[in-house]
């Protein structure tokens, strides 16, 4: 049985929130969403967390998040930077934008050699999702095929009342393995209760979507080296300052090549996030209710 590692992608936090100190507290005692993810992961069985951050945010990040996490788990930090690239690769000298979620995970090479889960720092996934992920990863082993997984949410559990959301619409075969994932960037529910996207049209309730919660065996890190090299040499020159290497692209490439499977682990959990400022009171209310119901400790 393996000891799965939780990997948290947080390198984009400083830019999105205007500095770590300004991350909005949403819990009854000033907790941020990431505090709940760490707690849920610990409860599920994870005992090590690796945060992917910007190096210049290390002190602020450790003070705001890391010290609390250290009470529950072994904590390590990895820096996502534009000089951490496969051998022989480089980016344009005046590029400042990070290279995307695929590159973020590439940066943990040499630090993680166990099965690992990857999450976004600013999404509330729910305890059931972490338990599903841990239970899969503790026994995960590649055979002639790489055996990965992802958590599939019901689309109706991932919406906001305050605008549109981007979600990866998932298709799976009869055995529950991912066959396709298509990013839809403007999903919403209208006044009549119909969920739709301008490109996809109507989306049925129960449709599975990705919230970027993935599970991998260590083989994925080796494959990221090759995938990122290909991207930097062949795709990035088309958009050198803004092109990004995304995690779902890397997984999909291996699935389409027949070299990997990704089991879709379905959850009925409710997603929460602050996509829009108006979402914050909804998240605050939900977390207060869950605390009063004893799902989370007040501290």
C-alpha cells in the first residue's frame, strides 16, 4: 500500500488575489478554503502535502497556510518558475506569465515519487472527494497501462448564481474510464432552470465535469517531461508570451495514445468557490452551516 501525497497548485495565488495577505477568509475563524482542503485530505488519510508556489511568496505562504498544515502533515514547498524546464528548453526572455498547470506539476519532479493527488488551491472539493481519491491512490499501480484517475462532479453541483463558469465536460466509457474532456467556458443555469453553454447547448443535469482534481502514479512525472518538451518546442512558439501547458491536455494526450487510463471517480459533493465576489457570502454561509453541523471543527 502506497502513502499518497497531496499536491496543491498555488503558484497563481499571488497574482489572482493581489498578494497572499489578501486571501479572503471564508470560515468562521478566518479560515481560507485551503485550510478545509488540508483538513479533508488529512481526514481521508493523506500525511504529506506539497505546495507549488512562487518562491517570493514562501514566507507569507508559510505564515498564512503552511504553519497550520504542519500540525497535521509533512509539508514541502516547490517553486514554479520559468527556468524549471526540461533539458535544452527555454522560454522567451520577456515572458512573465507562468506556463500553466501541466508545468506546475512538472516542477515536483524529484520531490514526489509516490502516487499523488493534484488540486487547485482555491476550490472547495468536499470531504467525499478526498476520501475517493485517497482510496484509489493507496492501491494505485500501473500495469501495461498508466492507471490514473480524476474526480467527476455533477455539473449542477459546480455552478454559481452570479455568472458563468468554466468546466471540463467529461465523457466516460461503460467501465467509467475517461474518453474525452472538453473545456466549456461559459456554463450557467437560466431562469427556467436549464443548464447550458453557448457552444455546447443544453447540458443535462448529472453530466460529469472536472474540477481539476486528478490522481496520478509517479509515471506521470516522466511523461510530463516529454510532453512539456514537445509543447515548448512546437506549440509555445505560436504564442510565446501567453501559451500555457494545461494538465488535462497532458492527460488527454496519453489517453488518446492508448498509454493511460483515467478512472472517473464520481462524487455527489457540492463544490464551492469564489469565482465572483458575490459568491463569497454563499461560501461563508455554507461553511458556517457545516461547522455548526460538526463536519468541521471551529478552529
